[in-house]
C-alpha cells in the first residue's frame, strides 16, 4: 500500500523518524500540522497516486471535496507524530476514518478484537470442572475471586452493594469472608443475599465447620480453607451439594499436608478440588511460597490452583496496578486458575478490575506465545507506551511568577468535591465532579463541561477566578480517573 503522510514544518523531524520507510512524507509550508486546510493541501498534490493520504489527527477541515477531485482517500492519522509508526504498521488491517483520529480508532478496534478473542478462547477452552457456568482450570482464563470481608455482619443493602460493585468490576466469583464471631443464621442470610444479588458463583471463607455447613445448606457453590481439622465434619455436605472445595495445608509451608488433604478429600468423594499452597506476604516468605506453587505444579499437573494475590497487594505500600500485573504473570506461569483479592485497604482499591484485565492479558499472551504487551488491552495508567516529543527552550523567555494577590469574585466562590462510585438499582454509577456556590450545584464528569456550564450561567466574572477553577476542576477530574480521593486546594 502506497501511503502519503502530511505534516507541517515543526513536526517534520518527528514524523520522518516515526514513519521511516513505511510511507512518503509531505511537508506543507505551515508551522503547525493540525492547521492544514484542503486548499493548502491541493497545491502540494502532484501526479503521483497514493492508496491513502493521512493528514494529522487533529486537523478539522472537510477534505471530502478534495478526495473526490484527487480520487484518493484523505483520512485522519494519529494525533501525535510519535504514534505514526505504530498506526502505519496496522494500515493493512483497519479502515481509517474521517472523524476519529487513527490512534483512537486503532485503540478501539484492537480493544474490541481482544475481547472478542478472549470470548472465543474461553468458549473453546477445556477445564476439569465448571462451577455454575464458570470454567476453572485447564486452559481456561484465570478467574478473579473477590472477597467481601466480614460479610456476615454487613446489612443486606451493604452486602448487596458490595457484591454488585465487584461483579460490575469484573469479579467471576464472589467470596463471602466470615469472621470467627459470626453466627450460622448470619451466614445463611449472607448466602441468601448473595444469591439474590448475582448469578456468579458464591464461595464461603471460614475454617469453622459449623459455619461451612450453614453455607452449604443455603446453597453456596464453593468452600475455602479446608484442611484435616475441618474436612471430616463437612465432606458429606460438600459431596451432597456437589460443591467445590479449596484445600489448604495444615500449616504454612507444609506442602506434604496439602497433598495429604487433597487425597483425603478425593477419597471422601469430593470431585471439584482447587489447591491453595498459600501465597505468603512480602517479607514473610513470598519467594518460598512461590517455590511451593512451583513444586506443587511439577508434582500435580491438573488440579486447579488458587492464587491469593491479595496477600501481597494488601501488605505493601505500593500502587496495586503493577503489583497485580506481575502477580498475574507469576500465576499464569504457575498455571493457576483463581486470582483472589479482597480490596480491603484503600490502597488496594480497584484490584478486582486490575486482576480481571491482567487475567485477560495473560490469556491472550499465552494464546499468542508472546509477552503480555501490544494486546489491545493494558494496565498502563501513569506511564506511557510511547513518549511524545518534548519542546525546546526558547532563547528569550519570561520567567513565570505566581501572584500573591487575591481578589474575591463578585459572582461568588465555589466549593469543589467529587462523589464516589455508587450502586443504584443494580447498576454501578461512576463518581462525578460537584461544583457548588451559594445558589447552584453543578455536576459533571469532566472539568471542561463543569467549567463551560459555570461560564455559560455567568457564575464567574474574573479571569484569575476562571483560571483557578479550571486548574482545580482538572485536578478533580484526574482524581476521578485515578480512583483517588480529592480535597480542594490540597496537593494531588
């Protein structure tokens, strides 16, 4: 395919560096490439024919008349020169657009293709058993189990909201964590509420056989934390209900007791078994525990493995995104089947959605036999895949200075807040920016729409106040995007 990339003088070097030999480059007599017009481009089109002409992704003119006149498609390239090489490498696979910049279009197409592919892979995967429609083990995708801590002591509405929140964020299984002082009736109620809230499988996490039996009697799908101390009192109920059992060792690090407990469970007639060698927290034997997983998998190639990622993310002061990604890679290489997390601490917020994305990335990587990159789905939140060009410092600059003066806007002041994500009528609603003055409350999802509304309603009269609101509203928008809390005028 013969392609012509059109740019301006300022971006010429960046464009040539990115395009290399994948296309011809036309540099117009204009500084900023996005200011290109059909009239200007017409002067530069010669006799050579191209299968495709890519103009800058931020160009706003209507080039359809020039397309008809020249007989060549003139479509939007990416917004930034650094993305041209990436976009051109897919030129045979996608149809470019007149309305959507190629970088955004390619992201949407690749993301859609990735989800279609993962659905196809899951559909034809083979697993040792299926728990309420969810495949576990084999070559199926790793499933995310979200634990609701102390579920037995939550109100019905609190429990239902947490379940819906986790399911909306991608949980494949909901685990009801039960504290030691929970009563059997409270367990039964929790299971009933969970059953009414979602169709995904429900598990119970407790060592107490009395509470395990209460959950099994109420129709729970899986039981966590079975070992030699409680299995005899619950095994008949597990078999009768065809429930799944997660087997643990009798004490941390005792791999032989894990194998013994699994053998005991199988001899009791329990067919659906997941093994949990127990992932230890960082600083308390994390590497040794990973080695136990490795040893287990060498000796047992088929039993699904339970991987407690939350034991790591909850006990380290580091952003959970990267930690969950590397834990998912580790779990994939150990051929694990379940990624477990509770999202108990604030720093581990969004771990369920992070692990779900990671599990999809790992399944695609395994299918392609490649590293988990360039999948169409990623966990990049702060770092960039490709850095854009930096500007150069002008020879003569005015050094900026902040002003200490402050003047009250006669139109009034604003208090800016954000709301948290909330569940209403079974649906998850993302948080919003709230800007309040003495007479109005304005809610929006972006800084631009809130500020545009403030200006349209005449609620700001000073340039310095409008500039302040723009800065502060943008910080509020970033807080929403990064799932952070926000306080007006505080450091972000």
